[in-house]
């Protein structure tokens, strides 16, 4: 949890798309295929996301990229789980 005086990181849709696209392209670097990337991958991700940020917004850090990825992955797993419950033949 960020310190109370630190504003929450805001991501615009193009940044989120760049994050997912970059990590998908580098999925072979994830440990054990579970989506656990090394710190080096998140360091590289900073540069991949930077061109998509809105004017005046701060550059994302590797730590912020890692936190965002954990959230996206958790949402994805939750959606997949519920799809299987609704349509078990998938």
C-alpha cells in the first residue's frame, strides 16, 4: 500500500494496452509460465509504456508496472474462473 501522502498511480487505456502487449510479447521470460516476470522485464517495460502516457502525467516506475501487472493478472484469472463456472465446456 502506498504511503498516505502519495497519490494513486493513474493509468490511461493506451498505457494499460502497452503493458499487456509488452508482457505478452515477453511471456517466455516469465518464470514457470505463471506470469511471474523478473525485475529486469519490468525495468524494460517502463520504456515500452512511456510513449503512451498523457501529457503532464509522471513516468511510470518499474514498481508501478509490477503492481499494475499483478492487478491485471488477478482480474484475468478471476474472469477465467467465472467463465469456466458459467460455461464448463470451454
